C-alpha cells in the first residue's frame, strides 16, 4: 500500500503537488463550487480536499480522476493545468521535463 501522505521526494515533486493543488482550487473556484461541494462530488472529505489544494496530499490516480470528473473536466486537462501552475524553479524543471 502506498502512503499517499508521504513527503515529496524532491523539489520537483513538491512543485507537482503544489501545481495539482492550485489547479484543483483554481478550477473549483472558476466553477463556482465551494470546497464542501467538490469534496462531496469527488468522494473525499473537505479536510482531504483542503490538503490536496495546499499541495500537502499525494492523491492517487483514482482520487484525481474523481476530482476531475467532479470538476467536469478530463483528467488529462487537470494534469496539464497542474503542470502550468507548478511553482518556482522546480516547477520550471518539471515543465521542461514534460511533467514526468
């Protein structure tokens, strides 16, 4: 079993976590949803969603797929937005490496 709450392995992964959190929070706000609504639609608790949005929670594929579905967007679009929003030099490096 993977510990989804583990610390990022490096600065690039930390930027990816932050980018995903920002992507979810930004899209949620653009859709006019509050955190409770998105959490319920994404089958997670508001506390889990808050951790994800802060970039402190390493959500797995299943959870991200549910979040994307709740935001009415393809998972691929959520990942692309996360890449764009990944902060700092590590975010630049992540984008340079193609998000991987």
